[in-house]
């Protein structure tokens, strides 16, 4: 509860900054929602408390049930500790196997190569993410978004605007988490040649999702044309600022 109260107070600070206009300053945004910002630190503190609770009460039905919500975003040693405390039966379960994958995974760091996986285009035809790295563009932007996430929806028009204006420099691929193909197709029709909205079926239950260790939507991964990571950021508020940094003004 004390951490939740800190988070509520922080949200009030951000709201006041937005109302005053100070929020338009990129340095202010970085202070609050950057990778090492106040918001990120509080989020990590909350996650750590939940992980501590999970390790202590893993033997209970409730403890085991919340494993599903903690399979991304932590360090390897957490997943290793959970897997070590599981019974042989638990290790053979689907979530047990996913924690084994997590114990061997980490977020991509600068110069790491993207992890390829199968996606579906707007016609629901199977493709590989790798297909979008063969267009001789300077950058490939991959974002993990959700059709039900307001921040993802807020980011879509920003991505499209940059993909349209800088079509010679960037290929954008939005990998959408959706409850079903029908819901996805309402977004897939927005795809353009330079901005592909693709469907990752049941993505959060795949090994690939765990290997990427990204648990926020939208998360943006900017790669060079050879598939090496240049930068990553999360959320709509930082998106335009980052795109302008690499591409220029709209």
C-alpha cells in the first residue's frame, strides 16, 4: 500500500505538469517516465514486492496462480529461483516450462539481434518478422502493442505519420496482441506499405513473448537494417520525441 500511495502521488504530479504545460519539456518527461525515471522506479518497486511475495507463497494455490502475471520483466535469477522451488509436477506444467524459458531469457540490449517469429498479415497469411528486415531501410521499428491499450492506440497515428513521411528511411511493424483474429482485422486494414500492423496469435503465451521479456504496451524496439538493436522505449508520451531524434520533425 505505501508504494501504491507513492504511485498515486506521482500521477497527480504528472497531471499538474501536463496542465501547466511543463510536461512538454522532454527533460521533464524523461525525469518521470524515462527508463530511469521516477515512474519506472516505482513500477519496479511494486514488481519486486510482488516477486518477493510470490517466492514466499509459491507453495500455496494463490501463489502458484499469479505466476502467469510475472513471467516477463524480471531478472534471470528470479525465474531460476521460482523454477528451483517448483515441484517436479509443477515444472512439467505449461507455466513451469515457461519459467524455464524465462530463466534463459533477457531483454534485448543495444547491438543484440532481434528474435524472429511467425506473424500473420492483414490477410491472416503467415510471415516471419525477418521479412521486414529485407527492405534496405536504414531503420526497422518493431513495436509490441495491444488493440485494447489506450497508449498503443494513441501511438498508432504517430507511427503512421513518421512511416509515411520517412518511407525511404524506416520500416515500421506493429505486432498486435488481440483476443482474436476478427478483432485484429479491424486494425490490420490500416496497414500500409511502410507500416505493417501484424497479428501475433496468442502472443503472451508463446516462448517468443517470454524470450523478449517485454511486458508493457506499447514497447518500441528500433533496429538498424541488419537487425541490431539501437534503442528501446515504452509508452506514447516518449514515442514522438524518440522518432524525431532519429528521423527528424514531422
